[in-house]
C-alpha cells in the first residue's frame, strides 16, 4: 500500500510543477519576445511485484508495478510569435530564428524582445533594453545612436542595419534565464552571426508571446484532472491503510 501512496504523492508533485509552467505561460501572454515552455512527464522506475507463489508465469513473463510519475523535461517552444506594429521608432522585431545580443553585467545574453530605449552616458547615446542592458552589433560591440536634437528624430532604419542578429544550430536547446533572455548551452551550440537574408528585421514592431491560450487551457484541464486523481490515490491509500490497521487491532 505504500507504493500506491508514494505513486500518488509523486503525481501531486509532478502535476503541480506542470500547472506552474502553464500558469507562467498564461501570465506572459502579453510579454513581448516571450517563448512558452511545455511540460513533459514520464514514468518512474518499475519493479517486479510480489505475486502468489502458486501462480504459473510464462517463460520471461514478469508482473511489474510502477512507482508514479515525474516531470521529465521542460521544453522550450521556439515557434514564431505574431508581429505587432507599435509605431515606436526604437521597437524592432525579428522574423526568423535569430536573436538580439545584449550585454548585461559583463555577460552576453540573447533575446527576442526588441523593445529598446536610449541611454545617455558621457555624451554618447547607447541603444539599451528596458532594464539597461546594452544592445550589441554584429561585432558584439555596443551600439551608439546619432540623435538629431533639432529635428528630434532617430533614423530607425540605420539602427536596424547595425543590430547584431545571431542564430544557433538548435535554438530549442537555449537556457532561459528569465522570461525573455537566453544563454547558449552545449545542446544549442555556440552563437553565430546570422547570414544575409536568413532573418528579416521589422522596425516600429515587436514580436508577441508565442503562448497559445487555447492549448494552454486544454493542457491545464488535463493536468488539473491528473492532479485530482493523484490526490484521490493518496486519500484512498491512506484510508485502506487505516482499515488494515484496524483489522490488525
């Protein structure tokens, strides 16, 4: 009976993690450049059951019992999100698999969120992210902006030509470090400068989250039901254990 109890408990833990992943996807449905995650589950190790010694088994036959479920992986969904025209001259969106390079605290990160601003430092105008990270060019150098104070205008087309766009052999293997920033891994491979024509940059536009609300709601219903069944298994195992203990008394 302990096996049933622990199997149910493992389900509670795993499906709670699945619900948390879905909740984060839904919460970021309006986050520009966000890439959703997908939870995958797998059986825990199976073992041979104790069976009636009088039962005859065929050669090679075994009676196995499972030990619950676990969250086996949290997979990144890297499909393209819809492009939204914001009208703001420092907003940029990528059509393709490429990412912008951003320098934060001496580390280079990669993002699909092209909502940029200007930071004035020592008479220089730098292109930065909303949190102050420096946007980099194709040589991974900080991008400076020529700002015309008389006309109060910025040449967004010229900025778009300076933006460094980098790709990975396997972008699905990138490590997500916050909701819109990534780091390379052994699975993703090292970043490389995108080839001409491989990606297209749209000015005054941003890429919406690729969260699919309909799919997330369907997954949420399934995961909630699995969580409820796991809770029922725990309750039932506990009730049977109490009955057995009472019979012994």
